[in-house]
């Protein structure tokens, strides 16, 4: 069956048409970023790619291609034996590699010779990423954004989760970034995605939204941990109507102690994270916080952080960056609990008729 080639722009629109998306690059290339839902079938693995590249530079291209071809053939045979033997004749894979198409082309040729209808992305991952970066500015302004604002600990993420569970469209940037978007927001043991992967996750979420229905999002800054929100997306969000989520201070402290329980369980880790505030707050203040944490008064430190650091910074940022924050309607859950956030979400959706 003939091998079909499509452009990266076509691939953006047709990702859901394929039964399997196959990334033929090495494990490290795949880990940095890959097409949504892609599986990794390396034509050359990390070490093999390095060795063949060295041979190419130190000897010549012909010797490198001979040895690389033998290795690639063995690897492709392994992938076919492991993954393809049980596939029906109408299985439709999409393949790609970095740019030139040699690694994905070798795999695709064999699959097409078997009799499968194989589609290859012209220009590979590099072309797909370029097209994706152009598509985000097209998608971002299309949506009716509703921004959940609120000081730290007010339960913005809990409300977003409740809205999503109730059937609303939600863009949870912190979940996509594996970060809670503050100086203390790194999640222990959980790495953030690369910038490329974060962009891909955002695009994959945007492409699935219905422009006829609102999309709820939290009032994020331009960066979520170490990754940056695409500029056109942050601009669209910052121009949108806002809702101001309000919780009493004691409820906010309790919520943060629940959500950051790993710091409660490991006070020294919390003290290490507090060091990041030394330049801003001064060594004496930070040392005082650390002493209080080690004395078992972490709740007092959290309260002080909220009132003296996070709240002033947040309110200034909202007033400066979110055009409609001044007109935001206050929304108040009964308390910080998940059931209270669920009830608030249902009230919001019922009032606006935004359920599915």
C-alpha cells in the first residue's frame, strides 16, 4: 500500500484520525516533547544515535549509514514483533521523526510494504512544532475566557477541578505545568515538563475546547514555575471577565496546610524553600519563619506569608495585569472543602447555563 505524506499543518487538524501516532526518535528526544498521545518506537535509541553520529563525524557518512541501517532494521523488527503482529489490516498509523524523515521513513516503508496505510509527517517533529506555535495564537482569542481570581489559598484550583467535574471547560495551567505557581509551588518528586512539552499540552487542550462555551482558567502569571505561558494566551486571559474567589484567612491557612501537606510532614524541606524569599524579605524575617516552623508553628508562618507577602503581591498584580479585575464579582464558597467548591461550581454553571 502506498505511503502517504502530509504536511505538519494537516497533521494538526487530523491527529484524531489515526489509530496510533508513532515517534521514531530516540528516548531523550521523545521525553523532551512529542505529539499528543504518541508512543515511542526508536529507530535508533539514545546510545545508538550517539554512536552513529560519532561515526558519521569521525569516519564518513557511508560507514555510518551502513551500520545505522543494520541497527535500525533490527530495532524496527523488534517494534513490529512487539506491537504490530496483532494489528488488523485497517490499522492506520501516523509516523514522524525529527526532520529529515529517514528514521520514520524506514519504519513507514516496512509498515506500508506489509500492507498498512501509513501516513508520514513531512518535516517531522520540527515542522509540527513550528505549526503548533503558529496555531496557539489562532486558537487562544477564540474562546470566552472566565478567569478565577483570588488570593493565595482561596481555593482557585479546587474550584477549577469542581467546575471541570461539573461539565465545564477548564484550562488548568498548573496541572499542565506540574507546578503550583509560586515560590513554594514546586511539587516534590514531580518534574516540570520542558517548555516545548508545556506548549504542546496547552495546544492539545485548546484544540479540544468548544468556542461556543466558556472556558474557565485561573489568574496565572506569565510563568508557572520554570515554564512560560504563550504570550497570546496570557493576553487573551488577562483581557477576560474575572470572578473573585474569597475565603476567610483561617480557611485559607487550613487549605494550604492540606494542599502542601508534604511541607507539614517535612519541615526542613519547607525551611529550604523559604530560603528563596531571603533576598525579598531579608534574612532576619526568613530565619524567624524557619525557627517558627521548627518549633511546630507552621500555621503561623503560613498566615504571615499570606498576609505580608502573597496578598499584597497578588492584589497589585491583579490590578495591574487583569483588565476586568476591578469589576470582578465576588464568589464565596461555604468553606474550603471539596463539597463546598462543588456546590459553588454548580451554582455558577446553573446561573450562566453553561453545563453541557
